[in-house]
C-alpha cells in the first residue's frame, strides 16, 4: 500500500468537494490525525473503518481513495447470503469485537501482501 498515493488522493478529493482537510476528517469520523499518521517516517496504515467512513462522507469509493481504481463512484455491491450472514454477525459484536475483527483482517491482508511481494521479488508468479 502506497501511503503517499492514498494521502494524495484523500487530500485531492477533499479539496474537490470544497472541504478543508480537518473538516472532512473530523466530520467523517476518520479522525483528525489520519493524514498526519500516514505522513510519519513510519506511516500507520489506516483502518478499514476510517477509510470507509471518509469515503462515505466524500461520496467516493474506498478503492478510489486507495488508488485501486479510477472509478470515483461508490459501487453498489450485491452480497451473497454467506456475506450477508458475516455482516450480520459483525454487526452483533461490541466495539471491542469489531476492532479485533478489523485488526485481524488487516494483519492477514498485510501478511498476504508480504507473501505476494516476496514472490514477485524472487521471480515466482
């Protein structure tokens, strides 16, 4: 994940929407320190819920903010029954449970990204 690209996208979209950065970060619920934490020498990866909140506030897709697509519009996703069940189960969790799930998911994604990077650098596709 390229933190500089994400910060650039976030700042650009906020300005395009006519907001100040602080206003958008605070009013979206993403937190006023989101961008500052991503600009540190050892940048912190934002949680999915913070990116989701900011994307929702700005009415853009999370993928757009993350630099994964050029499609600015949030896509309507049709969930399978299995996925609906997972969302329903997640919604039943208290805030600690939700934070645990998000943290575990982020750790697993980071692990998989590391595996993909090591395969790419070693020539294994």
